[in-house]
């Protein structure tokens, strides 16, 4: 069967709706009943980050390049989790995914490994951070939020209360990275407002070129401010290490955040 201009290699249903995996021109993509791709993977290079938004989320490495205790809200095909496990040998990764069916296809069709450093919890991300923040603070130096369904971003993981709980779980020098959908202007403005209040405007936004995604970066209160020359040199070095477009990300961060860039960067 063909759909979304590609070959459907898997189709299933759960209580949340349809899950489809489609192969097209050497790329495997996860769909939730719409044309939008939730995750994508190169079949010939399954460990390489393919999706433009997932690649842009790694721009956070410019500011925090050795994540150790990582919390991810939303698994998708598991491509970001795979990247973290492969690139950071000492990291420990906790993922909260709402749908057990999504975990199954991440294992069966996207090569998500069984790894002792990877713990996956099936449940609500907002509920997890609320409960965890009541028990302990400063658990994670990197929090990655990529929580979407067929209707868009779940409101439970975009509220001021949710981000406040995330801040409690984040180390003082930690980083929060979130994938937003820029074309949903009302949702985007609300999330930006909530993030700004919780993180006292210590944040940057990175529009993904040729996509509707906007990646948000929110910084812990004690994160060291790098200088611009230091960042330029680091971007070149990271580009060689990971084959990702860090110099472009840095250029776009500076261009799209003219009023707040100097809050994060030393002049």
C-alpha cells in the first residue's frame, strides 16, 4: 500500500489513533495519520540525524556540549535518543513517552537499542515532571521536549506550571530544548510567554530553515556566558565532530534574537 507518496511498511492503531511507517526514496518516516512526519531516518545511515528540526535541536551543544543526565519528553522514532546514546558514552537518558505503541515501532522499525543507559517510561510527560519535581530538584542537566500528536503540541507540556516543574528538575547550569511549531502562532506565543516568565527571559529561538519548526532554548540561571569568538570557534569544531550545521545555527540564533542574544552571550 502506498501513502504520503511512499510505501507503507507498517500500520497499526491504539487508543490515540493510527501509527504509520512509510519508506520513500531511502527515508523512513513515522506518521500519526497525517502527512506530517513525526520522525525520519535514513535507511542507509540509521544512526545519523536526518530530520532538519532534530538536527537544529542539537544547536544546544553550542552552549552545553557534554550532557550527562538527560530527560526527554516524547520519543517518536527515537532518532534523537539514538544520537545521544551514540555520541555521549557517559550520558544517562530517561525518556517519557505517552504511547507504548510508539515505543514498539521505535524498537522494531527505527533501531532504538536496548541500552542500560536508556530508561523509558510510558506515561504523561507533564505528570512525570510534576511528580519528579516534588521529590528532588536539579536532576537533569539537559531536558529535551518533543511532544506532538496528530493535532499538534500537547497543551499539558506547554503550560507555565509544566515549565516551572522542568526548571526545578534542571540543574542551575542546565539547558532546556523544545521543539515548537511556529505556524501555530497562538500556541507559539503562549509557550514563549510561559518560558520567558519561568526562565526570566534567558532563552533563544532558532527557526528551522525551510520548515515550520522553531527550536527554543532556555538556560539555567548559572549557565556560563560564552563569548561570540568562542562560539564561532566551537561551531566549527562541532560541525566537524557531528556533521551538523553549527555555524549556520549560530548565525541564525544571532539574527533571530537581536534583543536578547547579549543576555546569553558575552559581548
